[in-house]
């Protein structure tokens, strides 16, 4: 599994706020009715940007140290 998972929908205590990142106007085929099903909120910011923009790079960032 090459994506962050927390096995709850969004934040453990607060869930995800309603905004265009967490509830986009177009929803691709996903396992649930939202993008944050059993993972972090799409609007979560880390060192490289919003999770919405960097979701597919998570596996690459895990393998980056092995490329040295």
C-alpha cells in the first residue's frame, strides 16, 4: 500500500472540513462517497504541498532514499 492510511475518514477527531479539496465538484471512481475514505484529508498540508496534489507521489517519496 503506497498511500497514507489511518483507517478513519479524515482527521481522527474532527473529520474533514467541507471545501473544494475535500468535496470536489467531480468525484472520480473511489471506494466511497468521498476522497478521504480511510485516509487523511485532501486539504492536509505537509512539506511538499497539499495531499490533494501530492497523493500519487507518496510511494515515490518512500522509495526516494533507496535511490541514493
